[in-house]
C-alpha cells in the first residue's frame, strides 16, 4: 500500500463521495430532474436517502485507510532516519 499512485486516487474518491453524499443524498440535499440535457433543481430533501448512510460509510472507510497509509509512511520515514543515524555512527 505504500507509495502507489492510487493512494491519491483513494483520497480523491473519498472526498468526492463525501461531497456527493452531503449535497444530494442527505437531508436538505438537492433533488434534480433531467429536462433534456440540463438538470433542473426541483426541491430539497426532507429526510436522508436510503443511500446516504451507505455512502457515508464508504467515504469514512476510505478516509480511515488513507490515514493509516499516511501513518505507515511516517513510520517508514522515521525508521529510515534512525537507520541513517546508526550507519553514520559506525
């Protein structure tokens, strides 16, 4: 999981899913209707959608994975610093 380019895609995915959930699926979110090519706002949600909790859990899980990955990167950097200091002592 360390130093792969898709780690940043995971962060972007979590960010986008969280905002889509907030603006379209949770209470007071926007309800859109398609009139031809362009969407038209027809109102606001009165209550959460059944998908709101699922999307919230997905974005939370992605954010937790990203934080764990950042912590692992931090630990690896600190381990490299310690190995370099030990190498300089010998």
